[in-house]
C-alpha cells in the first residue's frame, strides 16, 4: 500500500531546503568579486537627477503660473501702460531673461526688457486652437534655447496685447559639487544646457583637458540613452510594486578613464501629482541627466568566497546530521512499528515484536507485544508487564534536530559579517548627501521667496478702502496657492482689515525684522509668516505659510530624515513627525548646523560628515540658506541624516544577506519540524495512549485512522487486533457457557 504523507516528506523537504540554502549561502556570502560601482552610488545619482528634475519642473511651472496670474490681475484692473507692466513684472519677479509686450492687431512691439525675443516663431497655431498660448521652446540665433511663456492682456480701451516672457532651460542653480555635471536634454537626445563643465577655461594640463573632453563625450552619449529610456510610460518602466518618483528615472554606466567610471542618473520631468494638476514643465518632454565620475572599486579577494563555502559546507554537515537523527529516531522506528503491526494483524504471532528502545514507539511496541501475547493465548497476565515510560518521546529528537540547525542559523545570522563603526563609506555618498541637502535648502528658500513675491504682486492689486473686494481677492489668492494657510491685511495699529483662511496671528511692525519670520513658540505648530508692505498705505499684507507645505518639500527618497531649523537650531519643519521648536536629536547634528552657519568668504557653506557613534555610522549634512531673495538672510538651515546601513554597499549587503540566511534557516526549521510535530509527533502520542488502553483490555473503543500515513496504518492494524481480541473473548465466553450447560445436564 503506498503511503501518502507521514514522516518521510518533511525529512526529504528538510534535506532539499538545507542543500538549497547551502547553495544560496555559497553564492551570496562569498562573491568572487564586487560591482565596479556600488549600487548605493548609482542610486544616489538617480535621486540627484530626480531632485534636479523636480527643481526644474517647479521652476518652469512657477514662471508660467506667475505670468498667467499677473496677466489675469492686470486684466481685472485699470489699464496699465506696457512699460509699466514690464517694470512692475521685473521688480516683482527676477526670473525672466527677457520680456516683451506685443500689439496683436498690428504686430508692433510696444515694450521690451532684457534680451531680445525673436518673433519669427509666432504664427496662427501659437495663438489659436487647442494649443493656444502653450509655452514653446525656441532656439535663438546664438544657439541657446529659450522657453517662451505667453499671456494675453485684454484692456477695455485698447486692442489685445500679448505678454511674452522668455527664460532659459538651464540647469537649476544648485550646488553640483566639485566633480558632478548636469544636463537638460530634449526629446531625441539633444543637450539643451549643461552645468559643471565651466572650469574648462581654467584647466592648465593636457591630462585635465583630456579628462574633461572624455566626460563631455560621455554626457552626450548617456544623454542620448536617457532620452530614449524616458520615452517609456512611467508605469511600464517601473518595476512591479515599486513606487516613488512619478516619472521615468534610472541609472546608466558609461566608460572608464584614468581609473574612474562615468555614472549617470536620469529623470524625466513629471507632475508632482499627475492625477490632480497638469504640469506645463512635464509636458515639454525634458530629461535631467546627472553625471559623476566614480573611482572604480577593486574586486574582493578569494578569502571572501572561501567564507561562503565554509558556511555552506557547515550547513550541509549539520543538515545531514539533523536528517540522520530524524531518520534514526523517528522514521525508522515508525516504519518498524508499521511492519510489526501489519504482521500481527495478518495473524503471524510466532515471532516477538521488535520493541524500540524509547519514546512513543517503545510504548506502542510494548503494547503490540502484549497484544501478541494475548492473541497467542498467554492470557491477561501479559497485561501485568512493565509499561514503558516516555517523558520527551518524539519531541526529544525534534528538539535535538532544531538545536543542530540552530548551531548554524544563530552564528550566521547574528555573528557572521557583522559591521561596526569602522565600515568604509564611499566619499561619493557623503558628498551626495551634502549636495542633495543643499538642493533641498535651495528649494525651500525659493519656495519662501516665491511666497513673498506673490504677496508683493497681490499687494499691488488690493484696494484697502473696499474691504469686501479685498477679502474676495484674498480668498481667490488662497484658493490658487496651496502654500498659504491664511492671508490678511494688517493696519498700522495691528487691526485686521481683511482676511481669508485661518485665524490671523500677530505681526510686529519692525523694520529690523525680516519679511519672512517664524513665531508661535509654545504652540503646537510653528507660525511661518511672510509680509509685503502695501504701496502708499501704511499697511502690510501677511501670508502664513503652511508647515505641511514645507514638510512636503523635504520628503525625498534616499536622503533620510530632513529638518529645517531656525537660527537657534530649533525645528521648524521636518520630513517626518516633529514637535514644534524641538532640538535636534544629536549634539553632533547641532554642532554641524552651527559650523555650517559660520560665514566663510561670501557666506555660510554646506557641510557633510560621517558620524561614528557606537557600532553605527551616520551620514549627515547641513546646508544653510544662501543665495538671493528675502529668505536668504533669515538664518535657517536644512539638516539631514541617515543611517549608513540603508546604503547598498558591500559590508552592509553582506550583513543583510547573513541575517537573511539565518532567517531562512529558521524558517526551514519551523516548517519542516513543525510539519513532523503536527503529522507524526502528536498523532503518535495519541496512538501510544490508545495502544496501551487496548493492551490493558479496553476492547470497546473503536480506533479510527485520521491520516493515510504510517501512523494511520498502525491505527488500522490496531483496530484489526482489537476486533480479533473481541472475537476471541466472545468465543471464550461462548465456550464457557457451553461447558457450564454440559455439566448441569449430567
């Protein structure tokens, strides 16, 4: 009879899993060599390109929005002369390379500021149809490419005018570090702008010029590859189940020169949330490519491979020993019991039962021997034989097997390839942490500058004498800009003239205080305010920037925890949860912020460092606000830090693989030994108790097999023996009755 299930399948599975885990251990814990460039460095370049794409997309969208909003505000007011339009626009927003006002009826240029804007690209398709007034990329005579943004000025007393503003598609003004370069690439692979190659004029040696030429060729080649890859759909280009950047992004490896490999990250311009708002910048088909030459890593020595082979060999030895224990103490006795019980059930009572030495099999074997004696006519005295006592039974071999396998799992998972604070972190990771933190600081600073510039633009349209109209304008502005939580106009004495949104807070009228400030200490949230004086009125338009808006600017993958702190190193915003105005969690981070805030040369500079504390390594960076705008002098700093264990570098990868191997071994123990316990150990204990009761004379309890395996086969044999004993007892009773009747008849 074929046996299904039983003890043999879990033991066989244990052997298979041990061999598979040993092969996996030899492969992942003992690589013959490492990647030329660590995966962490490649991922960092991808994140850097994504940050650059976000900054460029936000810059383009803001410029388009600002121009459209300015035109709408002008159309709603009194007629303004073209020169005045361009003058106010330039004072409010210093972001366009050139502006022009054109009479649409005559085609005459009414006013112009900045660089000359060519008009040959203007045609009927630009001004009419579904794509009317859509921003266009136009190439100048110099070869540079400009993005042309348009808006219609429609005054009642004169023909329609076209307001055109041009701005470059240059790389965002961010710190690229000493070796990185970045490019803006159009559809088809054409490089529109680059940054990071400006030092070519200062190069003195021929070797440096050759290296620069090599990097420029690599940028052209990798940009062409990146443009082709970003033509994919973001959903199909992303691995199943992965999330993160909404556009298409990735990494590329270029050629090698002088011991350094060209690594590149690329990212297409994409909407922050495509389901909610369509982005003008995302529709231009642009791609940002970040290029960084990285020193090639040396391959690991043969000793690393030997470690993996030793660990795998030890697992094979212990696994086979554990399987041998199960075979000798569980499988073999159980199979013997099955054969002995089947022999007795067939009526072969001549040979004594081979009783196992211990445990439940010994109890069952002893019961079978007693049953054999009873069936052979030995009588009830067989029931007086000494019973076998089993304390652990089959659980003992299972525990021994688990202990043997744990001798491998615990050291491998907890001791092998353990890291400490001596781990070598690539310098590129520290530099990228610093540069990306500076990029985030620049983004937050620009957002605050933009918030204050919007207030300046709105202040020129407010009629403070008509509070109802002023209130409607504030409500409309609040709906258009999600960055504000409240907008209100304050009189000289501090009274609120008009407001929209949340409850206004106090605003101190002090010329020494910056136009962007933070207050609300002691409350649940910091109150971030931006102000703009109203021209010819002793009033101030104040906007409160939502903390949630700043938090959203800080949340970037691969950067760890990011916070914005004020001049006293107190938290104002954070990528994760925080308490208002709480201190930084480490003194080393506070010292880093203070060191970055010290003015050196033109101003404060960003810093990055490795913090080695205990057994861990932390990569941290601090970037104080610098650059232009009203937010540059408020003394804020963006600080970020993350545990180096999150980096995909060889020491941490080996540690993670060791832990994974140990966990897989534990899983094999739980699955296989749990299987043996459920289908063999527990039923065997029940069977042992039933067999002893049957040997003690309980012939009324019917034995039902629950499994089609060895234990079930023994149960069926015991049931046949019970029936034979019951029939034998009935025959004895009948014979005794007949004898009594015969004696009475005489």
